[in-house]
C-alpha cells in the first residue's frame, strides 16, 4: 500500500516535502509555478517544475478581479481538483483564500477541504504573528503548511497597494523573526514575496525549511512566478520581478522548460528582477 505515491508511471518518484528539504540542503534551486487547470498543469509538469501552486492569484488572472480578495474556498477547491489531474511529478500546494483561516478551527476545516476535495498536498496561508497559533494547530493535525510572508496580497487594502516590504532595517529584522516563528510553529515551507535581496538572503540562512521567493532575490532556495506572467498572457504592467519566457520560444512548453532551466542555473532572477 505504501508504493502508491510512487506509481504514477514515472521513472522517478514524485516530489514530496522531503524532496524539497533535501534540495535546500544540497543547494539545488527549487523551480515553482502557479497553475489553475489540468492542461497547463500537464505542461508545467512536463517542464519538470518541482512545485505547483494553485494560487489565489486566480482571482486576478482567471476571474479578472483587481485583487485576490474575492476568491473563495470553493474556487480554490475547483481549480486544485483540475490541476491535480494534470500532475504526475510536481508537488501540489493550494492557497487558503481571504478570510478562510481567521481561527484555528476554520483553518483546519478549510485545509481539509483543499486536501480531501482538491487533492492538495500542502496548503499555503498568508502569515504573520497572528497566524502562529493557526499554523501550530494545522501542524498538530499533520497538515503541511507553506507560510507566505513579505508582501501579502490579501492585505492589499490594509497596506495601501502592492508594495515592496521590509526595506526598513527594523521591519526586515521583524520579518525574518516572524518567518522563523512560523517555521518553529510547524510551517514546512516559507514563501517570501516582494522583499529586498538582503531579506531573502537573511531568511534563507536563518531557516531550515525551504524558502521560495517571488521578487525576493537570487539567494532564496527556490523561485515561483505566476504562470500567465511568464507566458506573456497577462496584459498591462507586470511586476519588476517578472520575466517573459515566451518571448524567445515558439511554444508554451519550451518557455516553461526555459524558466525551469533558468531557475536551476540561477540565471533567473537577474539584477533587473530584484529589489534593494
Ligand atoms: O496566489 C499566488 O499565485 C501566489 C504567488 C504570488 C506566489 O501566492
């Protein structure tokens, strides 16, 4: 019975939480992307992406909202179920949307939905000091957790826009400390969004768990980007950390393979994608 996870017709076993930890220990960059449906998930998987996130960014790139705030648990369950059908190799993480984890009990109920109904292997929540107890509660129930710190898009109306976080030394120190507390509470991965390179580096050094960055510089353990941004589907202005991988390639699969290679070779992110 214990062989099932390794029987998806692949030569190698699929990525799991230990694989990601070993990659950090060995210094092998972890290539991650978002996906929202089975067809793109299959392409992202074929490109040998290590981790796929069904992000609440789907509220913006799929549903056309200006923020991630309107996304519901039902939306994430629906898209996670579709993505799960497209994956054979990558580790599947699903986002807990806005107000779906206001207390430990609600968080556990919704995390269970994402795993049982959606097929997620880990849930992600936007975390600060206020979420430590929630992470502890989830970890106590063996729910794998990715804690998202730095720029937290679900707080956009509180912050007053999508802005780089942790530029002031005291804020940077506090952020690294919060990431450590989330790890100690049981988080298995920390995702760091939109912070100066130094904050990415300090967090990565401080933590034992993998640190995945989006706009967090080159010193983190892995990179993640929104699929539609790198395939040049997103219209209008994209954030500084985005690189268009479709430009030099004639198929989406070739563009995705180029992204994975650029992450593995540490060619992405370059200086122009980083914050100081
Ligand atoms: O929702 C999402 O796609 C995310 C990424 C920005 C990492 O959280």
